[in-house]
C-alpha cells in the first residue's frame, strides 16, 4: 500500500501551485442564460464512501445544453462516457442536468464571472446513496492560455478533503520555485497530523489549456485545472493506492498578492458543502444561500441536504488581511478567500463531521 497524504505524500500539495500572473476577471453579471453554458469546460468530480473515487472530464456544451464528452479519466484510468447529458441554467445561475447520464440530485451554481460552476450530488442518482459528490466545472475562456510561468514562484494556501480510509480534511500552505518545484511549509489534518513532505517532492506542470499535473513520485495521479485568472487550482487525485484506496479533492489559492478587509465578506453567497465520513451515514452534501453582514455575522437564507430542506444556525466569521478566514467559536474552522474575492473555500470539523465548502457570488 502506497500512502500519499499531503503531509505524507506529494499529492495534496500539488494543487498549491495554482497561481500565476493572471487575466483580469470579466465584470460580474446579475443575470444568466443558456448561452453562458455554451462552450468548452473541464469538470472534476470527487465522491465519498462506497462510491469513493474521482473523475476528470473534458466536455463541450452546445447552444441547447447537450454535452459532448471529449475526454474522461478516473481513478482506474481512461474511461468512456456513453450516456447522454444536457445542462440547463436559470436566470439566477442554478445549473441542473437531464439525460440518461444525469443525476436528478445534481444542483450547481455558476459564479458571477460565468467561468466556474460548483455543484453537489448524491451517488448513485436514484435509490439509496452509496456516497456523495462535489464537482467543479471550469470554463475554457477563449484567448486565455497558460505557460509554466503561471505555476512558478507562487505562494499558496490549500484546502482538501479525502474519502476512503483516510476520510477527513487537510489544509496548509506552501510555495513553488522558479521551476514549479513544490515545498509545503505547513500542513494540518483533521486527525491532528502536521507532517509535511520533503522540499521539492513534486513539480507542478501545466499545459496551454490550463490542465495541471504533477511530475515526480509524489502525486502521479493528480489531475487539475487552473482558473482563467490564474489564481486558483482545483484538482483530484488518488491519495492511497489500495486496496482499500483513498482519494482527495483539493483547492489551492494564491496568497500574498492581494489585501483583504472584513467588508469583502459582506454580501450574499451560494455555497456547496461536502462532508466525508467513514460511513455513508456520517457523510452528506449541503447547498444553499448565506448572507454575511459587515461584522461577519452569517445568516442561512436557505439550506438543503440529501434529505431535503434543513435549518442551520448562524454564526460569525472573520477575514484577515491575507484572505484567511476563521471562526472564533470553532477552532477547526479555517478558510481562504480567492484573489478576486468572488469565492472562498473552508474546511472544518463540526459535531464529529469533517467537511469542505465552497461559497461563491
């Protein structure tokens, strides 16, 4: 059995290299249409429990929402998608799917820049769930290309979630040098481990389409995407080669390039959360809308999990000048805001459950 947990393995850290000098984000829009889905996308898909695993899809969505799968890779290797899928979007940016390969539980939200979709779903799509998933769609913006310079000389914070025997969260910080070689400077898991891999355990590689992989023994399975502003990498990987195997989802966000203030949190956010436990009964997904005021008070305007609408009590969070997010009454809560302040990622343990959430506007 080969173990690759970020502190124990080069994999999880790899995403950290996600932040090069980037493009300017397009101005946000308050209305969405089917045309916003049209184009080329990459999707990463991470699942828990008996359905534990990951998938990476390259796909094209036509004007009617019909999907053509151009590439498929999962934890077992290359794959082929034969089912039909079509995506639809409403004026509020809510994304759903239809077709023989769709899930009625899949529900996503497009961000204001219209180049990312964050979604959750149950697995399988009908019947008793054997696991739950979080998905990230990244649009290939025409005219945006990437080079090795985009993953060089970067400082980053990362948040990750694992499924399988190593279920739980991991987070930390690190850097890359001029060649993309990775060094993790700090790391912490929900189990309390703070071990980091040796400096230079892997090298981040990126192609012209912004697809990210790792060179070296640390994380050979890593598949990721860099956002069009070149400030974040989302990815998936196999963290332990089994049996039984473990898998990871990661988000790495550039740091040290932007200054933040508490007021940057004050707006309405759509969130997607995934809890990864050691059994289906202790895992879940949740989605909804939150309002954060100028003092950091969080109010849940809506929330739904796999069992239906649910009520979540509010709390308060604080945003530091470097984009780190904390919660005074919950020590395990930590997050990072994106460079353009349009989404944030957090991990936490609450009532014994380890989760990762992405909130976007």
